[in-house]
C-alpha cells in the first residue's frame, strides 16, 4: 500500500525541519506539509531545503483539524501517517512496519508507539508483540496511521471542534461503523512537545469537546 506522511504546521520551522528530515527517511510514497498561515518563513524553508516535499500553504489559518481534513483530500496514498511538526520518527523502517500491520480491511487505524520525550521515557500505545492485534480506544494525534478511504467515508474529523479530542470523536465513528483501531508494534515516534503550546486554551478546548462528544454519542435522552 502507498503511504502518505502528512504534517500540519504553523510558525515552528525549526521543529518542522527535524520532522521532515525524519519523514523523508521513511519508505513513504509522499510527504505533504500544510503551512497553516505561518509568518516565520516556514514555506520558504520547505521550498528551499525540502524540495521533494509537497507544500500546501494557506495564507489564513484554518486550524489543525480542518488542515488534516484537507490533507486527507489532497493525499494520494492508501494510508495516512500523521505526525505533529514537533515529532520525529526514531528509526527508518517505522512506516513500512506499521503499514504491514493493516492485515485486513476492518482495521481502519493503527496507533503508532510514542514517547512524549519531555515527560519521560514511557512508551505509549505499543502492542505487546508483533501481530497481537490489541484494540485501543483511540489513537494519539501525533502518532497514528489511517486508511484514507475509510477516513473520508466517515467524514473525517468534525470541523467544529477546532482541536483537542478530535481523535476520540473519530474513534467513536470508526467503531460505530464496525472498524477496528489497534495498537501498533514498531520503534516509537518521539514527540518533543513544543513549549509554545497554550495549556489553558487546550484545557478549555478539551472540556468543551468532551461535552460535545457526550452530546453526540451519549445524549441524555438515551
């Protein structure tokens, strides 16, 4: 299966350069970057130093979720590998190894092993062994692979969320349609959470989007 690595970014060109270097070392069909209204020269960096990367620039920021939905439309691979602009593949063969774990059509998504480096050495969402087919409630946004056709068929991420908890909403939709989400088995993606992230804003969006999740999937009348 052809694999597309998709990355959304805004004003993090130094982190993005590391993410792209690691992505281009993978056995992927294409690498696509969505520049979401950056003002720090991100587009120039990609054009000058990473000419093989497909660059899509939005002059006006559309937000993380909308950007990922747009990238799914633009990509031509069978599988979408999504990482954040502040994450890197720790080894060369991760994309190929994870792609081989989509062994049947019911597997819609695989959570790729992940280390949040600034928090500690714990490896998240890793299967106990190769081929163990361990289900997981949802994947983490910076480390997952999705079947592109399934993602598009279920409508992608709800664009009203903005960001935070979009993976939970998508996971519920995938399970509701009879698909599986499994833990993956590979070397981890290393996530160096950017210090520019706004924790208070994230907490607000998380609370709001969990409430919207409850209203959509577990309304009071049920």
